[in-house]
């Protein structure tokens, strides 16, 4: 059962059932060596794919399996899954080895944007190019040009620790879609300064690259992030940069900085001021919408086959319901 | 000064200054006959244009002036405006007569949508035509077809009593723009059932035609509106109609009705349930955005020349700031 | 110890102590077959009586015991109870068999109203008969007549999933006592339209029969209940019915429907409008009182011998204190 | 017009119309002498009846009219009423003199309980007599016996400054009806210690006699009331009294004192603890209900002929609606 | 009556009574020329002293009086004060002329700190000198050295627009007393880094010098203040300055900046982060205490003779009570 | 390893690591005898020191170990510590015996004030002696004199169940430091009646000696505490005492009692009135500050070596950050 034969049926974490024999490929999210009360070693793993995470335990062949289960490894695992009201759900691993490339579809294992990074980068540059104001374009390029100091960090950062787009390139995906939405709305509703709004949308979460550290599942707030907050950090970075651009118009600077400071919409959500321009209102609300729809994406992936309702979700302050699931659509 | 000569300079309510001599055309918003403490009659008027409203008083020629000042009349008025910390602002009317057609631009007097009703009606029908589901299209046509019973009422209704689009055709303007925005967002973000979302957006405020009565400045909540609320009224109308459409799929019905019930977004705003589908989340948030941007439009019109900040506005829970005003744009 | 001899002492769930040998009759609330990590089967049960619920596990004679432990069965169980900070409280079952009729008092096992259903039904019909308005009586009879379509469903439904009267006939018990309380208060305080108030009290929770499904411990919200809410569902049912009664006075209809829509008292509790009539205020507050007193009943049953204080209870937003317990009263 | 002939039509404050000639009897609620800017004296009066209050001004015969217009006087007034958006509503008094007894119905002028004080006193004593516990009866009699020190003060006090029963004997009316309601509910719902609940209901507002001073329209909070609060004051009075009753059972004392401390229901309403017994829950909720229904009574009296809706009322956190008004009932 | 004789009795605004003849010295807070409805000019003034403000009107000798009543002038005024429920309180001015120096005590007219500015400046420099850390002392001196760019602006600024220390040097008074209180508390409670806490206390309100403009009664928020908020402005100024001090320790910088960002204590009060160090907690709470005690000072000055209670005050979210007033103390 | 040799390295609960062999002295906080499912006995212990608490289990030598592990015993324990995501952290005890006196530092085991009780008592008496008013001094001495009835109880009581100073003498430490802080602030800010404020500060928590029972870890609210609340209990005790002091001035009594009633600062925190004097504001805020700083002390002790951030703490409504820990200071 552990030769690199193709796995006939795909096992996803969300579909595991009590008592089921498992033969599947997972990514190792965490691992630790423990000692039984009798002194023998055993192994604890956290295995995952895009649909969720499962705790696993290895009682036998501990040394061999430990050797191929560093965090981040992709392993083919055989064993049995069981659920228990007291002990929780868990996978007892019988065998595990490094998975061969042809054995799995990477898209099943590591979550990421639905669109490839290169495509998003090119969409971003196209959008920046539509900004008419040379000052704003220069400001945007000072952050997003390929040789800009923060560019690579921003491009690779996740958008959040958990709620939405919590994966590599998630911040790029989130800011780009918010900016595209803002651009579309500026065409539908009158009176909006599109250049200011699009610039604010692209820069609104810049402080996150100082407020968060790490990548993917291991992302954490930095000391700086906790002590100062992502909004003041972003405000400082953008204002500092603007002061270095000679002749940047004062009123445009204030309009963009106001978007950054107010984009959480309410004081109790951490914005020191509330949106008082059309552009700040627009960025705040499309950012909010994008975050919520991102939460629907995350939740939908975690539901088991046939499930329509999620449990209570903090990001939504409620449950999510999917009248038709992606699987129905694929099936249809 | 009161022959039908052209008025050289346009007087708008928002631009009146203390002590100013006035010769201008206004619409009569309200009028009442009063008695001085000595028993003589005088006249109180509320005069307005799109930029605001001013109280006026007529001490002389009361009978003649009363004859041409029914509510809704368009009158040319001469007099003097004064402001007083104690007595408030007021216009003392010396002469008034029915305005001749060439003397004024109707767009200065009666607020309305920036786009003509016919155009919006045609945009609405185009949008309905893009709905693929025959059931949903039939539902929409049962309300919006030219010969449908509620069509004319819905087309002419204002969107609100005060906050935004509080004028004839305002409801059409609001629902159409929300539905267009929803349609655009359904193209930007994945996983949205566009037909359901657009239908919900078009029908979300249907209950308002039973919850409100009157038009323009005189719009009031009905007894029914206060006792039942616009959301249950709209829910009843749409569910009742759906039950008359043979074979309307149950799940589609629930999806549309859920949008109507949840579109205020939170229980404390009067929705008995909160949005738990992508489509309901989307309609709620674009409705909210449309209302707020509509408030910016209303507020901008009411500001005097050169003013950049409004006072505290309940609809925004804050002040509005206009870095550049429409007037600047026109001037430029 | 497992022959059908009479159990000398009554064991109730609330009185179980760590280490205690148990020989008692319980109802099976849930059961599931599991697999030990070594592959052998074992049985998990949820056993209960009116005072609470206990988790149980069966390691031996699994097949025999499984045969008599379908959900809903009444079984005599012998074993030992133990409490553990880590593993929680649990009953290890040694033997179990179907209980014989004489071995137990059904009132100890299955919670229910303190008054028999037939008595409540007769009280309901007496109360309906006191309603003077023929229209309102006709409306009530259209729901509560013995041959009415919803009658049996309403009579058997529980009042809630957990908080109060969460048992068969609980809805009848709750609505009847609220209506009786409303009727008494209409005699104490002036200005109340008793017919309208009593009718509203009897119908206020009608939507629950569509919003909930199942019975007793297994009651769950339906999709319809989650997507539309019990209040709009009840509003629709009653308004639809009223529209079928020829000549039903419009103002009386609005008065009754307003009670249904506002009976949660506040927007944040799910009412789309707040009570603005004496009758709606009265029904809301006696409904609230009835629910809270019902929570005291539920909590009192769950306390162990000698306990005077409950823990924090969500329904009360606090703890309950019983200066004298039912047991003291019985003892006295 | 000012001879003591019978006034053909009753003028009530709520029915005054702009421009109306007035010949009516009012009670003087307040009066003050003022000086015109030219130095001449004039008189300002606040005139009222049970339906409201009107500001009045006397320009002529100032000395004569002042002589009969002490606060509390009942005067027959002739003049003219006018309403003005700027100057408010006011009555210009031409003549005024002390009203003769046959000229008016006292019930139109001075608000009070619908039941006579003697009747309420007798109902109170009957209710006290039904309390079985000798300790509680002794406690009640120590406050309510005819020769008890606080009896007369409590009997005459209003229940509130404004919201409900804000008139002489209002506190007696309120506490009696709450206690009667509590007694009725103790018969409907199981598990309530009626003696404790009725005693708590009668004593719950005792602190008000120290927290408020004055009578009727002029009632004000005392320094003590503002610095300590009516609840701690009442708690102190009752606990102090209990400590003087030899052998008063400790648990009964705690049960009654808990009702007093918790009767506002929530910390944010000024109760230092929340209700955690059935009896405290019951008194809190019937007190709340009684207060709200009392507000409906107050509001109904203040509405003009034909009015169905009140404006926003702070006591109700909303508007009140009267489908049928008392006048309709009288008319019918 | 208008020769420069000494005024025998001091008239303060708070002590004015209806009908009183006035001969007193006031500062002119505002003035405007108006036109009567008949076209004649009159003058409106706002006159004040440290105890309050009174509206005044000049009907005669308008030109002469206007000449000496520029805003900020100190004038001796004779006339009569009257109060009226409808028209409010007002002073009718008969004569007015520039006051001579000996005629008044400046401390009665212009509010200010109880301690002289020079004394506070010297106390500030003493406090700065106690800071042991050379980095922090250098930072403080970069703002507060006599030749520092912001020094004069900071020294002269008021602490608030209205609530407390709303006068010249008020910011210096407020920050100094908060820093002194913080220093005292650092000696009472263990574990506090006094240098960091005192530095944070002195700099916490620095952003106000960009967020507010103007002085005394005329102070207003700037566009920058409204769009960015005083906290981000102060954060930017201090962080920018720190970055220019070579070798400033990163952890000390974060500790001071965290105090500035968190000093409003809660997100809903405009701090983007909440205090999470002892030093930030201390500065927040002593700042809060200082503000509240400052409000008591302001309120006490505005009360009339013998008044003990203020009305509801927004800064206190309640009323203030003065068991003994300053006047009693002086008298004693 | 279990002879009374000196333990080379100190083991504190906060520093335990997974898999570590333990040989350390702890205090027994709780112990219970349990039965394995096979009927054999085992022992569960809760062991602690000032840095925290750890669960422990004894499988062998149960009888011997039980004999020396009564709650409150100080024992030397050898065994192994393990952490497990499922089973939690726990110490498996191999041997345990009563610790000899020289083996441990009591300060590591039992938390207490940083200052000795005798010193605090003497500081208290010095502070009381500074109170000038003979009435207030008499009041304080009636509670705090060495022979006063409540003195010993108050001196030994903890300040809280958990949040701060939850140890013997904690109430004395807390009230003394609040009163000292209040005294210092009365010297910094003007207008404060120091005698009243200091007296209020010393007495503000008096009700806690009736509201809480037990000591140290085992402290619980009494029935009286839950039913009446600590504030009314303290109010009653102090008012009752004042009434026994002949000639105690009424206004001073109200001032002190107002401090006690309002010291939680807001209704929602259990104060029936909010602070409306300078003295009550001051005591409330320094009490609040003292409680928060006490929480920092508690949290700092519980952090492991090198930890800078705590988790979310309910008392702070956030996390605590320690830029420098006590250990750093000691090391430096």
C-alpha cells in the first residue's frame, strides 16, 4: 500500500469519517516528539490540506517517520481516522513517507489565491498605470516597483492571520481586488476622485508588513504591531514617503492618508478617525466586503461533503449558508 | 423689480447672507395663515430650492400673496433676508407672484436624480433582461412590467424620507444603482449567484411603497409602516407573489427572501435575520454604500460656497469633507 | 443485582457522585458505535432523566447491550460512575437491559409540563371561548380547532430548543400560561383590549412550528427558520390566514400582527419593530416573564441535593438562587 | 364673558388651536413677575390641566390678575391662544379671576389615580392581610400602619417625577397595582413564594420617599437621592427596620432585601445586583410592566383629539399608538 | 454712572439676576452689526468674564459703541439685564466705553491657569532635569528647549476646546500636572519605569498643536486634526524626531510611542491600541483624572452663588456636586 | 534524590518544560482521592507556588503520599512533567514527602504583599493620624483600632478573588496604597477635601469582608455577597456606624457614603450612583489604577523566563507587555 501507486480516491481533511482507513497525501503543519508516561518516544503531527487540519499520532517506527516529517514536508500517510467525543478527532499513523511529485495535486495541499501570482502582479501594474496623477503614480511606484524595497515583502505577505486570504500572496490578492472593486464603483457612483480612491485602496494595508511576521500558518503579530497597531505603522510609512516626494500636493496627501487612517470604519475597530470623504467611505466598505467574501471562501473550503451551514464564525458574526456548493457546480 | 425681467444672478438658499436683498424664484414647500396678537392676519411660508429651505413671513398684501402661494407653487419673491441668533434666519417678503416659465431653471428648484427617469427605466429593463433564470425574470416582471400594479408607484417613490434620494424616482435610482453595483461586484468576486443577487438588489426595498406615503418633502411613514416595518411588508409582498408563480424553486425563493429580510445587516437595524449568504452580504453592503454616497450628494448640495466641511450628519454618524466641491470642478 | 427487583433508592442524574455504584433506569438520548484504536467495538451512550444527562460507555457485551439501546429506549443500567477533571464525568456500564414497566416512574425520565396535555387543551378552548370578537375567535379556531391543519403540530411542539419548556407540549404550555397571565393583567391594568391581547398571546410563537423541526432533545432550527426567522414566518402565516377571512377589520388585523412582529421587545432580539401598543407591550413582557420563570424551573431540576445556586445561565444572564428548593417543600 | 356662567364647551390644553378664543378654567402651575424692556411689569403664568400645560402672558391689569394667580390657584381665564414656529405656543390672557366651585370639574384639572385614595388604602390593607408570614406582616405594618411614621408620606408621594403616576398618591397606586399583579402571577406560575414576592412588591420603591421631595409638578430629587440613589436608601430603611424585629428569619430578610436591591433588573439601570430569585424576577418585571402601562396612560391624556400616535417617548424608547382612544370608547 | 469711578460691587456673569441694573467691566468675545427689519443698524455683542458669557444688544449710540467694542476689547458697560423663557437672557446696553486699567481685576475677565506661566515653565524644566536617561532627556529638550521650534506654540496652547484648561497655557498646565502626578505615583506603586512614564506624560498631547488652531474661545480643529486625529499627528512628530537622534534605543522608543498611541485608553475613544504596559496605563489614567478634575474646576466657576449642583455635563457624563464651594472657603 | 539535600536549581511552576524531570517544593492547593476504572485508588493534587499552579497525579504509593498531602501542606515532590495538547499539562509524581524548613524559601511558595503586614499596619495608623477632622478620625478608628470588631478580619482579608492582591493582607495593601495615592493627588490637584477623600479611600472596600469568605486560593463570595453586593453591604456598615457617632455632620456623612456607593465609577460596574464630587472621582480612579497595576504584578509573576507578553487578561481587557522583567532588573 505504500508504493507510489496513484491514490484512487482523493482524501481531503474535511471528508474524513470516523473509523475510516486513510491513504492520502498531506502537508506537515507542525510536529513534536513526546514521551509516553513509560518513557518511550512517540510523535505528534499536525497534518493538513486546503480543507483543514487533523491531529495525528505515531506510535511505531517513530525514528523513520520523524525523519521525513519536518514541518512543511509533503508526506503520504496510511493509517486510520477516529472521532471521539472525549479525545477529539485523530489520525493514528501506521506508515508515512515523503510523497512523490506525481502522487498529489499541490493545489489540494497548500491554499493560495485562485489566480496565479504573476497574473496578479501584471494586473496590479496595469491598474497603477491607469492612475492619472503623476504624484500618486510616483508614490505607488515607490512601493510597488520591482526594485522597491518593500515590494517583495508586500507581494508575498498574507492578508490576515486567519480570517481571509491567510496565505502567501494573500495581501496582494486582497488589495488588488479591493482596488479593482473601488475602481468599478467609481464608475457607477458620481463624485468620486478615482485616483485618490484607487491609491488609497492599494496602500490601505501597507502597515501589515511591519505589524505581522512569518508566513502562512505561522504568521504572528510583531511587538511593533501590538504596541503601535497596523494603521499608525502604515500611516507613518506612507507619510514619510510622501514627504520625500518634492512638490507632492498637500491636499492629495491628506486625502490618501485619511483613507489609510480611517479604513477600519469605526474607532472601536482601531481607526483613530472615521471616514469623512467619499473616497475613504468607498475604500472602507469595499475592504469590508472583500474581507467578508474572503471569509465565505475560507469557510466553504472547510465544509464536509453535503454540508450547507457552517457553525458560528467570528469574522461573519454569524453562520454562513451555501445554497449551492462549489462541488455541486463542479458536478453539474 | 417685480416685472418678469430675467434675474441677473441666481440666488440659492445655501448662499443667502445676512442683510441681503433677495429677488429670486422658489418653490413653496408649506404655507400657513396666522394671526398677530392684535388680530391682523399674516402669512408664513416655507420656501425652498434644491440647496435647502428658508422660513419666510409676509406682513403686507397678505391676501394677494396668499392667492399665489399654495404649497407646490413656484413663485418669484422679492424681500430681504436676515439672520439672528435669537430669531433664526428668515426672509421678509415684500412682493411675490407666480413665476413665469422662462424665469427659472426647474433643476434649481426641485431635487431629483441626476439621470432622467426614462433613461433609468430603460437601464432597469436592460438589467432585468440579463437575468438568466426564467423564474426570477418572471418575478421581476410581475413587479416592474409597465402594466404591473405596483410599477408606477415604485417608479415614482422616493428612496427615503430624508437621508438620500429623498425625491421623486429616488427609489428607482437607488435600487437600480445598487443592482448595477451588485452586478459589477459579482464579476469581480468569485462564487456569487448573480441572478439571485441582482433580483434581491432590485426588490430589497419593495416594502417601502407600503411603509411610506406621500412624495418629496411631505413623505411620511404610514401606520402600516410603523406597526409592521418595511422589511416584513416587503417580505410578504414578494413571498405572496412567488407563491402564485407555479413551479418557482423553493431554494431560489428562500435565497431571494433571505436577501430582503437581512438587507439591513444587523438585528439592531431592523433585520430579523443577519445575512448568511454571499448574495445577502453583497446586497446589504452595496445598499449601505449606496445610501452613504447618496448622503454625500445630499450634503454637498446644502453647503454654502467655499464650505468644505458639513456639520455632524446622522446618516454618516460624523461630518463630511469635500476636498474639491462640484463648484470647483465646474469652475476648472 | 440485575434481576427486575424494585430499585430501593431512586438514582437521578443530578445526584450522581464520584465512585458511586449505579443501578438505575434511564432513557437513551443518543447512542453510537465506536472502534477502539485496536479495532474492537465499543458503545457510547447518552443516558438521561429529567434532572440531566450523563455520558456512558460500554466495553463488554457490546452486541447484547446495543440491541436494547436504540435512542428513546428506557433501560435499566448497572455500572459505576466516576468524575475526573481531565476526562469529565462518565458512567461505565456493566449491564443494561430494557426496563420493565413497573420498575420506574415515567415522570422521572421524560420531562414535560406539570399539567397534563388534555387539561391544557381544555383550558385553551375555555380561554378561546372567552374572546368576544367573532373575527378573532374565528382566527383562533382556524389554527386551534381539532381538525385545523396546524393544530396537532402546535400542540406537540416544544417551546424552545433548550431554555424553557423544551419538551413535548411545551409550546402549548408556554402560550397558554402567557395568555392566561395576559388575561389576568388586562383585568388589573386599565385600557387594554383584552381580546386583541389574548389572541396575540396565543399566536405569538406560531412561526416556531416552521422554524423548528424534531422533538424533545433532538429539536433543531430548520433552514427556513435560520434564513427567515421565526417572527417573519409567524407573521406570514397569520396575515395570510386573516386575508382569507372575509370582512376581518383592518385595524384589528394590524393590532394582532403588530403583537407577533414586536413580541421580542427590541430590534436586537429579532423583532423588526418594537411594541408601541399597550397590548404588544403586555404580551412581550409576560412572554419574557414566562420564559424566565420557565428557566428557573429547568435550572431547579438540574441542581444536586442541597445546592442553592446555579452556575451562570445564559437565559437569565446570571445565576439562579433557590432559597427553598422543591425538595425542602416536599420534605416539609 | 367673565361672570360665573357655565362654560358651554370644555377647553382642554391638548385641544387648543392656533388663533382660538379661550374661556376656560386652569390650575396655575407657576407664575412670575417680569419687566418689559421699557420697565413696565408683566406677568408670566404656566397654566395647566390633566392634559398638559400652556405658557401664558398677561400684559394688562397685571396687579389684579397677579392677586388671584398664586401657584396652585384655580382660575377662570379669557384670552386668545396662538402658535408660532418661532415664538412657540402661548396664551395671551385678557382677564382672569378665581374660579367658582361649580364652574369646573376638578378631575379635569388635577391629575390623579383613577381610583380614590381611600379605596386604594383599603385595598392595600386587604392585601397585607393576605400575607401569611407573621414576620413579613409585622414588617409591612411597621411601614403602612395608620400611625406608622412614614405612612402618610408614602401614601401621598408620587411614583415618579414625570414618567408615570407623577401625581399625589401615585406611589401608592403604583406599588399596590404591582403587588396585585405579582399576587395574580404567583397564582399562575409555579414555585413562587407569594408572601416574599408581595412584600417585596409593596416595599420596592420605599427609598423614593427620601430620594424625592415636593409634590406633583414640583417634585425634585433630594441631595440624598442624587448622592446615594433611591435603591440604597430603601435598602437601608428596610434592613434597619428588620434588625429591630426580634427573631426575623435571616433567609427571609435576604429574600426581601434582594428584591429591593435588584428591582431595576440590570446594573446599568442602577441595581447593584441583578435578580437571581423567582420572586425578584417577578417583582422586577411587573414593576417594569406597570411603569410602561402607566406611561401609556400619561401619553394618552396628552394627545389631541383624533391623534393616534405620540412622538418619541423616552420612557418607552419609542412612540405609542392608540388604535382606539378613550374618547372613542366614551363616544361609543 | 459712566465716569471711571470705582465700581463698588463686582458684577460677574454667573451672578446676574433678572431685572438687574448693571454697571460692570467685561471682555468682548464677539460682536456683529445687524439690521432691524426697518433697516436701522443695531449691535450684537457677546460679553464675558471667567464665570461665563452673556448676550448683549445695543439699540442706541450704535456707531460710538461699535468703535470701542472690537473682539477682545475690555469695556465698561451700563445697562439692564433681563431673563425671559422665550427670548433667553440678555443685557440691553445703554452706554459702553473702553475700561481704564484701574477699574477692573484682569483675573476676573480672562481665565487662565491658577499658577503663573513662568512658574510652570520653571517647574517643567525642573521635572525634565530629573529624567535620568540621556536619550529621553535629549528628546524632551528637542521639543521644550527655549529655542526649540514648537516650544512657544506648545507653551501657549490651550489643553482643549472646551472641557478643561481651555485657555492660554492650558496645555502646559495640563501636561505638567499629569507628569507630576505620574511621577508621584511611580514612587507609590512598584515596577514603573519612571523616566519612560514621565516622558510619555509630557509628550502625550503633542499632536494637539497641529490638530487645533487659534486660541482661547476661538480654538477650532484644523483640517489636519479632523482628517488625521491628534494621536497619529503626535505619534508622527515624536517618532520622526526620535529617528533623528542617533543611537536612540529601539525598545525605549517603542515604550514612549506606545504611551502616545494608547493614552485615550480605549479604541472607541480614538486610541488605535490600548495600554498594555504599566507606564501607558498610568499615563492614561492620570491624564483622565486630570481632565475630570479640570472639568470640576471649570464647572465650579460657572455656578451661581449658593448653587451646589451643576446640570448634566458631557465631560463628566453626569452632574457635579460641590459640598463646599470656593466661596464658602473664602468666606470662612 | 529524595534525601533533604539542598535543591541546586529552583523549579518554579512557570518554568516547567515538557518532559522535564522535577525535584521541587510546592504547596498543596487541593487534593482528592479517585478510583481508576479498575477500582484501584489514585491521588490527584493541585500543586503551586507564587508563579502558578500545576495538576499532578500519583499512581503509586498512594497511601503514603496521601498522608503528607493535606491541602496547605508544603511538600517536596519528585517526578516528571509532561505537556500534551489533548490531556493538558501534568506532573506525574513518583515520590513526595513533607518538606523540611531549610529546603525552600517560603516567599517562593505563598504569595503575599511585598511589604510586611506590621509595616503596613503602622503606615495605616500614621495615615489615619493625619486626618484632621475628629469625626472622620473617630469613624476610622471605630473600624481600624486594634480592638475594633472588624479590624482583624479586614487586616487579613484578600483584596479580590483573583484579579489583584488575592492573598492574605491584600485588602490592607490595596486600601492603604489607594489612600496614599489619593493623599498624594490631593496635594497635586486643587479643590479636594483631603480628609474626606482619604477616609473614603480607606473604607471603600469595607463591604468585602461580608461579601467574601475564606482565604487565599479558596476565597468565595458569600450568599450575602451575591444577593446584596459588596457596595450596599459596605454602605450599610459605614452608615450604621456613623449613626452611632453623636454629632457626626450630615454633609460629611453624605460625602463619605457617596464615595463608597460610587467607587466602581459606572452603573454597569455595580455602583448605584456615579461619582459626582471631586473626592469620589479621585477615589474611583486611583482605586481603578491600583487594581490595574496590581494585575500587572500578578501577571508578571506568572510569565515564564524570557516571556514579555501575557495572553488576553480579563482584568486588563487586553494583554500585558513587560519591556523589562523583574528578572532583568535583578540580573542587571
